[in-house]
C-alpha cells in the first residue's frame, strides 16, 4: 500500500540520516582529546542507545501490529466496497427493470396523470403519488437510520486505517532471522529442560516405589521384632549380651564360685597369716571375651586387689590348695548327705618356704582332725617328718619298689614320697 511504501522510504531516509550522523560523530570524536574519552561515558551512552533501541523495537512492534490491523481493515473495506459496487450495479439494473415494471404497474393502477397536452402521465409523478399513498413514515425513518449507521462505520474504518499508517511511518523492520535463531535456541533449551524434568519424575517414581517397599519391610521387621523381642532378650541374657559380657551360665557359676571363694578365703587367710583373700573380679578386663569368672586376691598389706596371676609360686600353691579345700566344703554343703572323706594333693609343697609349709600342714592337719583322710604326694623332706603314715617309692636298677613307713612324731596323714 501507499502507506507502507511511505514508511519504508522514511525508514531508508532515517537509516541514511543515521549513517551521516555517525560519520559526523566520528569526525567530531577524532577531535576530542584522549583524556576525555572515558570508558564510563561510552558505557553510559551505549546503555542509553540500547534502551532507546528497545523502546524503538517496542514501538515498531506496536506499529506493525497496528499496521497489520489497519491493512486487514482496509482490505476488508475494499472487498466490501467492491462487493457493494457490484451489488450496486446489479441493484441499479434491477432497479431500472423494476422501475419500468413499477411504472407500468403504476399506470395500470391508475396513478399516472396526463400532461397539459393530454399525453401519458410522468413515471416520477406516478411513483411519488404511489409512495405518498403506500410507504409509512416509520419505515422511511428506519431506512434512513440504517444508511447513516453504515456511513459512520465506513468513516471509522477509514480513520483507523489512517492512524495505523501514520504509526508505522519511519519505523525500521526488525531482524527476523536473528529472532528466529534465538527462538530456536530457546526452544532447544526448553526441550532439554523438559527432558530433564521427565527423567527426574521417572527417578522420583522409582524412589517412591523403593520407599514404599522399605516402609513395608520396616513394618514387617517391626512385627518380627515384636514377636521375637522376648526371645532375643532371653538370648542376650543367656549369651552375655550385656555390658559385662556375663552369660547366664557364667552367672550361675559365679554364684557357686562366690561360695567357693568365701570358703577358700577363710583357709587362705589363715595360711597367709591374714594377708590374702580370694575374690571374683567384677569389672570387665577384656571386652572381647566372656567375663564373670576371673579371680583376684585382695592384699591386706597394700589395701588393693590384684590379679591372682601376680602371686608367687608358694602363694599360688596356697591359693590353689585353699580353692580345693573350699570347693570340697561347698560340694559337701550343696550335696546334702554326701561326704568327701578323702582328699589327695599332688606336689606343690616344694615351692613353699618353711613358714608357709608349716601353715599349709596345719590346714591339712585341721582337715584330718575333722574326720577326713588327707593324702599328699611330695618329695619335701620336712613333710616326711610331719606325716604319720607314708608310702615310700624307692627307685632301683630293677625298677621301683614301695614300702610303708611310719613316723612316731608325724600326724595321721597318708603320703607317697
């Protein structure tokens, strides 16, 4: 259209003017000193130019939209005008034909009037006479209003077309190729994001299913734990699942051992002249093994307990002898009517000093005086003098032989020497 051509010519003129202005600006810039050419000023000018370009782009888009709307309205109006022209031509033909028919009908109906010369009546005069006689005033006014409304709509359309043409004047066309490239890149980014979203949703569904399975397993485990909690507790008790690593078996044995230690401590205290007492260790020395049956001795000289393994050879023998005698006492006490009348002790007396040996012999004599027969096996000469009856084993070239020996000063102890 003429308006579009005018806009393009104005855009070309504006581009030429811009190019000339740039040349002038370059010429003037060459005359500016270097010290005055700051980057900040250039950045500020560039930002202003970009903002102005954005405003011009927005104005161009609005003008193009208005131009498209105006062109559409103009095309529609032109098509409507052409249609109306054809319709008008056809209507004029039909009107001419109808006028002839109408005039004939008027004459036939008697609306014609003769002229002064006595000729035929005028068609216009006949039509006027007919309209006066037939057409109501209200219908005539309605037709007039319709005509005026059509004229007003046509004028408004022409005005909108003029405004749109004026709005697009002087605007440059946007770079559609660059915009298409950017749009394609944006579409690719959107598709990539959508693909990631789809993948993440699939992973989320998998995790949800896994979580549901874990919840089911947790509920099943809860039911199983509730069912076997009592059994597990009993298992911990029986197998030492506690802070002291003490099994139920060791607990029962510890109770029996405490009775043995109490009886043994009475004898060890007498043998050691009141120095040692046997007791069971309560704390856990090594968490990797079962506890509850470890022994220790309380040393009255130091006022502290220490492991039984720290006793010397003679002290260890006295502790072992005390344990044997204490065990014998406890077994008799637990067994009711059962009596342990005989006790044999094999070696160990050679590790005792004379004083300790004397204390051990006194303990054995005390047992003998209570009705028990005590037999010892030893090579210690001092013991031979304190034993009343002894069986001596004599080695020889042809083998060993035995003989029964008695000591008038010895106690009634049986011995094998």
